[in-house]
């Protein structure tokens, strides 16, 4: 007998009749209701995202295809979730499933709540990263303190609405599934057995979402060749996060998505694009280990300080033609080499660390800062300078265990970590730690304490990060309200000025090379598969014997450390494939590498080759004035192979542990 409905009066008439309809479907009722509930959640989320970003979405003439293709992606998640309950509801008699009704109510309600929560989380995530939640979302779950504080301060309204709606969804789901799992119309075992192969065949096809030999995958959602955001909205966030978890566990061999190439050809092609003479390579099992002699001779090796500035994009920097927010950095650009066409390798701080501090190329998986095989025995500038007799330091105003930086640095050559516990009386403390001026004062103290002993230090800033907190009275605000990205940029620049004001009064200054460079740009967005302009960052190198010049060739973060070694007065051996920018041939236009989600960009001059998962390479011309990528009729075969070689190289070196010093 069908269980009597116990609903609120307002639901008895309409909701009650609806649930009775599903009850009449027998053991299929809970399954069909669950599938339709998730399809509705994903559909409404997709519609809302479409409306919020309508002007961008409609740039794709066929944008409505996101709905049927999106439904395919939704059914993949739904069908996988239905395999287990379908087996139970069709094999076991009614009284057994009714006994298990609480279990199935929890099962269906939990998955429905997760799907709803992920779609609600998508709105804030898209605002920040211009992508569906991915591996960044998964990794940040471990850092609930910093992330929770940021979400609360920057997205209070979103969070409150999400919680209220989530409570409502859970309540409705629980009531509905409780009724459906304990009160559906029983079917004879013969009918259930006849239904079983039909239902499982449908679930199998739905989970594959294809009758072809290759099942649908994330590239199925990337149907638009021109509009990245449309492709992101075609996905659902449950799927994108599940795929991120799978990628995290697999550590992402790029050959699985970009294509294969023999190791010998990878190494040969990469070597051919470097400026390292054959005689410099050291015969060892480390493929790119080579000698680099400093071009400048000094009485003693110079100290080296790398200041990694959080989210300092080129469009906010005066000397790069951006907004007037960086007077101190602009002044520094006239004291040394300003890199005017420099590009980050990624969109997160760990990517900036990976490229600038280790010289390692990006991959579509995690940064090596977060991977297991690079916990120890991995090349970093810290290890290079430590072996040369330097003391090595990481100075950070937050908690250094964030993004597992502490374990990575300490495992790979950094002797001293100076982080939040060492800041006893900061002038300001926010979600991410102390203010940048506190950080710079601390850095100066660390440098002065080294006396005559050479030191290498990485200083990582935080103030220019949402929710953009900094002390009052330091700068003339660029705009209102105070907590904005532009004001935070201006304050970050104020703190840079503070460091150099202190440093120029200290004895160590005359023997120190300073590199100030962004870890990445601000949140990356755009409809290109690699939005090149959002990888453009500032970089300034000053110190003894460093010429005053604007270096206008294309450069990558991986080139910065070899360029520092040009001036350091220190002959070294290292495995980096970055190039000494001071030694580039006259006609070389420069090159850089950009990883954006699963897409890899290789830019030489103004020509960009982009690798996308499971698809042929595409060629583009990049206009540095309009920031637009214009598709080329074809991509040069050799250029595509070079791009593939550079994209596959880091994994080859990582998985075989062949990126270290002797």
C-alpha cells in the first residue's frame, strides 16, 4: 500500500499529487524523482549563470547548445549515482527496501544537497577564477581558516543565501525521499527482473554519454571553439570537482590529454630551444643539469632577495602603461632592468613559486609545491644557494603551512621559515596574516641579522588578496570603498617602498640583488582558451652591476632565476631550462609558457600555440594592444611539436625524480 502523504497543507494539493505520481512508478519512482531533481538543480544553475554573464555568453552564436550538451554532462553524474540504488530497488523486494528507507533517504538527500551546494558555490568561484570549481576548490578545503575568513568577509550575502536555500532543499529532499523510498507501489519479482537489464543498459549508456568507443569526458563540454565561459557553463560543478579529485589522485600525466612523444624527442626539442652550449651540460642522469658561469665577477657572491607580490597584474602597474597605482615600483623600474613583456606560468601563488623559485614548467595537474615526489630532493633556488654557502630564508606574513609551502620549502633547501608566529606586535593583522608593511619590516630585520654572510630570501606578500585588508592612513585611497583591489594594489606598492626605504639604509643593500615580481595576475578571466593578457605581470631586477634598461622581449617567470645568476658573481650548476635573458641572441623574440586549467599556451614573439585536451594544437596571433587572439589558418607542425615537448617535459622530470642537483 502506498504510504499516506504527510506534508504541509500547502504541499498536500500539488506536491502531494506529484509525489503520488512517482509512487505509482513503483521501485523506479525514487530513481526517476532523484534524476529529475538533479537535472532541475543543474538546469536552474545554468540558466542563472547564463543570465549573469549574458553579454559574454551570447558572443557564442550557438550558446543555447550548452543546455542539451549540459544535460548530457548532468546525466553522467546522475547515472553513476543511480547504479547502486537501482540494483537494490530492482533486485530486493519491497519490504526489504522499506526497511532500508532511512539509508536511501540519507543517500538521495546527501547527493542532492551536495549537487545544490556545488552549484551555489559556483557563482562566487566563477567571479574569482572565471571557471567552474576545480582542483583549486578541492585544495582550499584543507585551509578552512584562511578560506573561510575570506569567503565570509567577501561573500557574506552569497553565504547566507546559500545556507538558507540549502536548509530548504535538504528539508524538501528529506521529506520527499522519505515518502518515496518507503511508500512506492510494489512490483512482482518477474517485472523487476525484466526491468533490471533495461534500466542498467540505460544507466550504462547515460554514464558513458556516448555510443562511440570513447565515452564522453570533460572535453565533450568544450564544444565552443571561441568561448571558454560557455564551455564552463556546459559543465556542472559536481562533475568538475569530481574530475579534479580524480586528477589530484592521478597527478596528471599531460601525455594523457595532449598526446605522446618519446622522451628522446622531448629532450632534444627542448635543448634545441635553449641557449645552453653543449659543452655546459654535465654527463649525469639529470638530463638538463648544466654549468652556468656568472657574467659578472664580484668580490663576494651577492645576496639575492626575491619579492613575490600577490596578484600584481600588468594592467595595475604604471610603468607598464597600467593604472597609476604603483609609484614605488615605477621608481624602481628606473634603477635596474624592468621586464616589460613578462608572463606568469599560471594563475596561483604556488605556480609563481614553482616557476620563479624552482624554474619548473607548469603542468595541467598540481603545482610541484603540492605533489608527493617533490617533497624532498627537488631543485629549488634555496638548495642552489644553500650549497653555495648562503643562509636561506622564506619570509611570509601568514601561516606557512598554507598550500603546503612550509613542508616544500623546508624539504628543499630553505633553512629558515619566518611566518606568522614570529610577528609579535604587527601594526595590522587580517585573514591572510599580517600586513605587507609588517612583512617588509620583518624581512629587513632578517636581512640585517645575516651580517656579512651571504643570504638568499624569498618574501611572499599577502595584502593584495581578497578581502583586501590593510591598515588605515598609509595611502591616499584610489577609490571607495576602502577594501577594493585597486586600493590593495596601491597599499602593496606602499609596502614595497617601505622595504627599499629600509634596505637602502642598511649595509647589506650594496651587496644584494633584488627581484620584485608578481606571482600571477589578478583573477584570470576572458573567453580565450588562454587569456594571455591576464598572464602579463611586472618584474624589476636591481642591484650591483645591473644595467638600467627596459627589457622588451617576451620572457617567462622560469627565465628569471637564470638571469639573476648572470649577475650574482656565483658560478653554479643547475637543471633549469629557463634562459639567461641577458644572453639571448639578437634576433630571438623570446618565449613564455602559460597553463590555464587544462590548456597549455606556448608563445614565441606574438605567435601562440595552444594545446587543449584530446584536440589538435591551435595557432593564434596575439595582439598586445587589443589583447585579442586571432586564430591562424594553421599551426606550424614544428611549433606544435615544440609546444608538446615543453608541455610533457615537467612530468617526465617529476615522475622520474630527475630535477635536482648532484
